C-alpha cells in the first residue's frame, strides 16, 4: 500500500507539472499578455517607422541602419522607437490613426494624404516683408535659408531690392507621405 501511494504521488506531481507547463506555454496563464493588446485611442505605444515620399525617398526613420543606408543619418540624434500616446495630438493625424488596431510585432505600410499629414500648401502663408526690416535686424537674407519670425520658422524664397518673401508653410505641406510602421510595445 505504501508503494502505491508513493507511485501515485509521483505521477500526480508529474501530471500536475505537465498541466502547468502546457498552460504556461499556451499563453493562458497571464491576462497581461502584450501580444493580445491592441492599440487604441489613449494607449501609449512605441513604434519603429520609416517615412518616405511618393518617389521612394526616405525622409525620416527611427532606425539607425535605415538612416545610414539612405544618407539621412544624424549623429546627434538618438535612433530609437517613437513613444507616444495615441490621440494626444503630438503627431500627424494620419500616423496616429494608422496605428489604431495594431498589435505588438505587427507591421503596416500606410499612405497619408496631405490633409492628414502637414496640410495643403497655403498661399496666405507666403508673405513679403520689406527688405528694410532685415537691414534693421542686421540679417542678410539668403534664398533657401530658414529664419524664425516671432517663433515661427519661415523659409526665404525670394529676395529683391524692396522685399524678402517668406514662406511659413511647413516643408512637408502638400506632400503625400508613406510610412512603414512596426509596433514595438503597447502600454495600458
């Protein structure tokens, strides 16, 4: 009788261990399994991304090797996943909308029209300023350079004897953007 009890006890331990192990491997043990989490409005997410123009030119990325390969590497930048809260308005609307519904590890390529990116170009944001204002500020206007006017960046697009023409449109205004996005992590 004693022998049977020991054998039964050992078998119970083995079977119990197998049940626990199979449950753990199936992912049923933890209710906080991040692979089942989905990005939704209000969640904090980390993503790697590659941003391209329609012609295929890479203009931005969170991935160092991609930046180096495409000639846009900046040694002063920290290349790491972009961390943001969906819906907080920090990013362009099209990018935030693109990650909604994604899971950790999921990849997606999206095309974002100007209306959901940096907007359409606005001719009202192209403003001539008298050349005299630049002389008084001791600034030599050079076409193609950016200056800040009351905290807003403006590109000098034309210089003549009487006026300097400033463009306050974003350099990305009017452009369709293509992003490849990979969700790295999701926080509740």
